[in-house]
C-alpha cells in the first residue's frame, strides 16, 4: 500500500491544457510505484512523481519488422506499449510491466 502523502506530488502534477489529452490512466508498476499516462491519438505523457516524459504515437513497423500488439508510443529513450489493462515500459535492456489501477 502506498501512503497517501507519496501520491500528492503525482496527483498535483499534470500536462498543460493545450496538449488536450483525452485519456488519463493510472498504472501501478512493481519497481517504480504509480505512474500516470495522459494520452491522445498523437502523443502520450508519462508522469511519475515530479518527472514527465512525452512520447509520440509510433508508426506501423516497416517491412521485415515484427508488429507490436497494442497501442505504441515512443521517443528516443523509451517505448510505451498499452495492451488492455497492462502497460509495458521498455527502456532497453529493461522492461517493466504495470497494471491499470484506475481511469479518469
């Protein structure tokens, strides 16, 4: 159980209104604790504590590459994959799996 005081910085932080994120979801990651994903069709914002990272919707894989199942956002550091109630954060060589806790 995460103490409520630890969640205050996470809840107080959000993305600027002009980014117009239609969906906001909270996930619990074993190694990192809670993370929030705010997203729309073009981009996503990963929020954890006071840290924020913006990722952009990935294009379909090119010929010869294996397709990734789920909704994929990427930047130069990380790949974020959404599969139902599961969030996969991939920052090679590490891969973290998180589970949805709520949607707002």
